C-alpha cells in the first residue's frame, strides 16, 4: 500500500503507555500511519497544524489542555483533520460538549480493535461514528419537551438526512439531489428544528432512535 493511500493519524493522550499501545496497534494494521503523538490539547492543536493528519484520535481529560478545547480550536482554525474522541468517559458532561465542539465521532477505550479501525476509517471519510452507549446518551440528552417531536419530516428532508447519515457533505448532497447548497442548509435547519437537535451527529442519532432512518 502506498503512503498516499494510508490513513494518517495523530494520537492524543496524556498516558505514554496508551499512546505506545495505539501506535503499535495501528501501525501493525497495514492501512494506517501514525504521524505523531501529543500529550495534551495544546500540543494536539500545534501538531495538527504542522502534520495535517487525516484523523486525530483525541482523549478528553488531559492536564495542560483538555480535548474539548482542542476540538473547538481546530474547528475555529478550519482544520481539515477529523477528530475521533477516544476516551474512558461517556457522561453527558463529556459527550455533548465534544460533539457540539465538532468531533466527528466518539468511542470508548474498551472498543474492540476492529471496531476502532472501522471507526477511524469512517471518520477519515467524514462519517459520524458513535459507540452505542454514547449514541444512547446523546439521544436522551437532546430530547427536550419543547421540541416538536411529532412533526414529521418531509420526503426531501428524509432524503437529505439519509445522505447526512452516510457522511455526505452538503456539496455532495446538493449534487446528488440537484439542489443548491443553500437549499441543503435550509432543509437541515428544518430537520434540526423538527428533531429538537443542534447538529448533524445528534440528528442522525435521534433519527435512528425514532426509526426515521432504517
């Protein structure tokens, strides 16, 4: 496999043993390359700027700079890299801020090896990845009594949401459905309002939970 076809990674964790283990695991898989390691969020932002990895594997609670702040800063800078949270914490106070900050996915460290590989490949493609436990928490957290939960999505809104669930960008959705990007954004705004959510990941999680997406 050529270097151009490898998925490049930056591993961010404050424990050297964890970083070593992840590096060894990914480099032995054959289709990944680890560009570097960071021990906190501040280092993660600096190295992401310099190395431009496809995926940043981000722990959340780290001394010297936490993961959520790093995700926010990378989003502010318009970083190309996708951020996949890999942590031991699945509480609402950890999950929601990370997703809202711009994380592409959220996995727990007890995830099986192959599940982690699959998640990184999906994140590199821009697809949302949530562990079952995290998805369940997210669905519970985003539900609000004030949301118009019973208002059905239109056929076009369901089409847009189905493409979002596949990790399709707004530009690609516009091309596939022969509509403008502005119209895609309008449909998504309506979807968020009807589902009572704020972002793409939450919309997909709620849609699966309500059987809107099969």
